[in-house]
């Protein structure tokens, strides 16, 4: 079987999309599937000098995303779609075209490529568009954006031979859509990348961020629109003796910095981005991690950082409801509160800070997540499903 894996993000990028894609591709190649990756050139934006492109990876050019305005995003996505179609022509024939979404517009390229090659089409849905935009309040059903995205999504679902997605709630939601055959929806969760927790503790990282000094609450991830990080600054204002370390960058970073400066929050530190090894060290040594979603409406979303925190044995204050809260209850290392309940988050933070989990409890959660939510094991099962369901 020859499979084209079409994705917006791949290594050397360290985005959540790239992290998922790499493990899926490695598992499929291990299973004997001839996988060729076709990824956006945006993946190379922060590539290190040591990066060496594998032979089975091709990058297609994109419209530069100089600023993340709605218009520039559309230009970038449309250019990516057309560029991916052109780039696929040089890669030969395929039995299967697998497209990871979002961005939703990339599925247009996947449909075109699969149709021309008479290949099976698989959609890997990490977020269901436009549903997730409605849930976040980005735009409304019936709006011009909503109508266009709904048409694209319905067309993709009708043409797909298999749809896979990342949480039980998303499986249920997809099966309720009339354009999706409920027997062709497969659960393939993100899980914990085993390589993340097998990295050594970096003592220079511990020293640099004074992780062994007092109570530390950490956030690691995108400082963007879907996180609702303003609530963390409210918590920081209530607990001036706790250090709050924010690792990452994103669209909301400058706004968050201004809020922290205006409130004179000397206990809040913006630490920039960290690589996977540093992130593992931070989570292993921190008192707790703050993991938020912007709205309780995002009930079928499980942030990948939740798996990483629990797999590192880091207690979690989770601002979310639904599937993410169920995972935390299952793991038993932290508390969850709806994103809209800021006073509830303050109370939960106080409880977690006052009674830290012991090393035995942390280790038990680490062992459980690794045993039950390994991304490598999930990817191997997914690869077998691909071979079984789509073999000619």
C-alpha cells in the first residue's frame, strides 16, 4: 500500500499537529506502508541548522503568513491547497490519500488528489470545523464563513472512505452528522508520546527557572485565542507568593504581558519557548500545571499538553469540561473547573497548592498514562486499521 500523508505541519516543526503526524507516519512505515509525506513549507519556519529532510518528506510552498489576520489566513490556506495539488503530481500514484485537518481548506487538495488518482480518502480530524469556531465564538452558524466551511466539511465527509478523530466526544459528534457514515469513524486519540517522558531531567533548566524553589505553577503551550489565559493572571494576582511561569508564544502574548504589567504581577514570568526536553523537565519539577480551554463548549477537546503533564507526573489545574475532565478524573492527579468559573479555579488552585501530591501518587499517574494512553501504541493500532480497512 502506498499512502500520501497530507498535512499542514511536520518536522522540524514542534506543533501539536506535527507531533501527531510524526508518530502516525512512523507507525505506518513500521507496519510496511509506503508513506510519502507532503507538508507545508511553514513547517521549516524554525528549523535548526542540523535538520536533515528525510527522503519520504516533500514540502510545498505557501503564501507567507506575515500576520495572522483572517484575510492572510485564507490566502495562506488557499495557496497551500493549490500548491499541494501541484506538488503531489511529482510524487506518483497512491492507493490512499490521508489528510490531517485543520486547516479545513487543505481537505480540498486531498479530495482533488484522491479523485485524480482514484485513491481512497482518509480524513484525520483533529478539530471539527466549523463546529469548533462556533464553540469558541469566532463566528456564528449561518454567517458567510460558517456557510462556506460547512459546505467544504460536508463534501469532505461524503467523499471520505474513513474518518478518524482524536476524542470520544468528537467520534459521537461526527457520527451524528448526516454526511458521515457512522461505521466509518475511527477513534485515534493523541495520547502521550513515549519519547517525551523518556528524556533526562536537565539540571541547567531546573536552575535557570528555579524550579526547586517554592511553589511554581507552569503553563506550556500556545499563548493564543483558544486558551483563555487571562484567568491564570487572575489566579496569579490572588497568590503573590507563587511563581507563575508561562512558556510559549502566540497571538495573545503581548496582551497578556500588558495585563501582567498593569497589575504589577511580579510573580508572573514569560519564559519564551522551550523544546521538548526542557518542557519535560519543567513539568516534572513544577508544583502544578495550568491547562485551560477558553470555553466549556469545547467538550470534545483534549489538549495534548494534558497527556504530557500527567505523563510527567505533574498535577493539573484543568479549566475545561467534557472529555478532558474525564481524562483527568481517570488519571486522578489534579482538579478540573469550568473555564467560566474563575472563583472555582481560585479555590481549586488553593487546594492543590496547599496539599501537594506525593511522589508515589505522581509516579502512579505517570505509569498509568504510559500504559493506557501511549501515542505509539495508538498509532500502531491505527496503522493496522488502515491496512485492514483500505487494502485493495
